[in-house]
């Protein structure tokens, strides 16, 4: 890591990684205002040994300037990562290694990691070309537990909530003892007095011993009596060749019988090319992998997904589908 592009605000813990990882080995830092600044014109492209960022920001940068930067290693974190994004970023940056990293601030920057060399994006270790990359295995001095609602470990392949423990765990939230008690729990699997952090993220162990990220506990919705993990639908949609990015939300549809509305699924889709895919074609594609109650009732097509100040997806800025449109 002789030269690292530092694009993360000092308000976020990833900046610690970007600043100190090159300095401790005598490397240098190429500081930019933010990741989107990489798309700005300059006499020659940036050349780095490592660059990190949020997948959606990388995709936006590459859509504006595919030759903005080259890097030996690209580290992606902060959002769910699609196989399409892996291949797109790999090709555009000419990287030899790509990483999908997971880690909440409460566990100090990174907690799990998945790495692949450029030749292994399609079949290495069972990674399928159309499957979302896993978030990998725990990093050193970190323990991961995938538990059910009674804090019992779930079997391989069964979704559960992720809990983290280890040396990187924070002490808690400053002057917020109630929240600290709710999120940092006694660790029944560790030494006496140890704690674990409740992440609110839904994952599962796969057959390769790696973690698949499925979404947030608070992003689950109930449709027709079925509890649905929205991330599963998004992952399938992202496999469609005409879809560049997709987000699924549960939205209330007003009815005469129910003033508050019935929950329905809405998919927000960024097309992969100039041609907008037909909603019927996307429904047929989803029906091949998902039951009927997991197929969105409406599709909204966008030029790009809205991003917040941190570069992550801003779900609150997604437009209303037609049935919610006002006068």
C-alpha cells in the first residue's frame, strides 16, 4: 500500500484505515475531497496501490469517467455489493485484487473481509458470476455469531442476526447508557465479562464458511402475512443483465377499505443501458427464483440511485410510485 487514495471524511472510521495503513509502512496518501472528485478531469488518471469506497459511489464515478483511477487493490464497504459492480469496477480500475469489507463503527472500521484476485471473480471458491459476493470471514481478533431471536446459533444457510465480539469492540455510546445496554450485550460464548454487539444486520453462513449479507433487520417487511427480507429481492434483481442497480422498499397503497394502505413491494431500478427493461420481463425473471409474494407490484426506473452526504444510498429520497403520486 505505497500509495492510498484517501477520500473518506474524517467523521467516519474508514478514514483511519485510509490514513494510517500507508503511513505505517512509509507509503503516501493522495487526498481528495470525496470519492466523486475522482471523476473530475485531470491531465492524467490517478494511479494508486489501494483505493476504498462505497460501491454506489464507485459506480457513479465510473459512469462519469471510466478512466478516473487505476489501483492494484479496490476495497469496497458500506453497502451491499453486487457481482455486476465487482466486474465493472475491476475492469475500469484494472485492479488485481478486490475486497468486500463489512464493519460497523462500533466494531472499529472492519470486522469481516472477502478478497478475490482478478482471475477469481467468476468461479473461485464457489463464487458464482451472478451471485452477490459474500462479506467473507472475521478479521483477526474478531468473533462473529449468527443468532436467532433467542440468541441461539443458527445452522449453516439459515438467516440470523449478526453479533460481533473481540478486541475491536467499542465500549459503548458516549453519554447514552440506555442505547449502550440495548446494543452491547453480555457475550454468552466468550469469557466472563465479555460483550458482543448487536449489529441489526441479517446474514447467513454459506457452505464455504463465509458470510452472506442479506440486509437489515429494520428493512424487513410483511406482505400478505409473509415476512420478507428486501435484500434477497435486490440480490436477484441485480443479476438481470439489463439492471445496473436495484433497491426494493415496502410501500403503503391507499385503498377504500384501508385508509392507511396495504403494504406492497416497489422496486427502484437503474437500467444497465439506454434501453429501459420492461416491468413484465423483470417480473418473469424474479418469478424464476422467488415466490409470488416477493415479486414487486411496481417498478420505478431511475437514471441513478440517490446518495446521501456519506455516499451511501438515501432511501428516503427515492420517489413515490405512481399510486402515491400527488396532484
